[in-house]
C-alpha cells in the first residue's frame, strides 16, 4: 500500500473540492470523525464539507507513517473559505486508517476549532 500517495491524493481532492475524486479514496462504509461535523459517514461528510466551502488551499507540512502499516497521517495547513465568505486558516492533522485494499476506512481529523466554530455555527443556522 502506498500510504504517501493516497494521502497526497486525498489532500489534492480536498483542495479541489472534488467529491467524486474524494469518495473513490474511501470504502463504502468509511467513517469520518470531525471536530465540526462529528462522527459521520464519509459520503455524507464530503458532500456537506464541499457544500460549505467556497475555496480551500492545502499546504502539506508532513506525512507521518506508523509502525502499524494500515495507519498514516497528513499534517497540513488548511486555508479554508466558508461559503458565506468567512476565511480561516489552521494547522490540521488527519489520521487515516486504511482497509486492506488501500482505501480509507476511518479518518480522524484533529484541529483547534475555536477560531472558526462561531462563524461555522452561524452559517449552518
């Protein structure tokens, strides 16, 4: 399994906001744990995220590999423009758990939501 390539493909799809490209990287039953959206199926999470996004810019900082061959992480700077025009920028770590076929079966997203949460919640009202 080429963890580095999968993580780079994921970040590319995230930056482009390309739902079809993104969903191909996940198993059908994949789950995402997000600080803003909670525990949610990947197919629903990316539909919501891309609907809530005007623009994204990803700056990859590190790709981290675990001794566990089915786990890896991407550490990146996420410049995110919400659909209502609110800009935010934060450092993020996405921890990936991979299925045997190389697709993502679980994703845990880690970042501080304190700067964006009030704007995000107003936008979702």
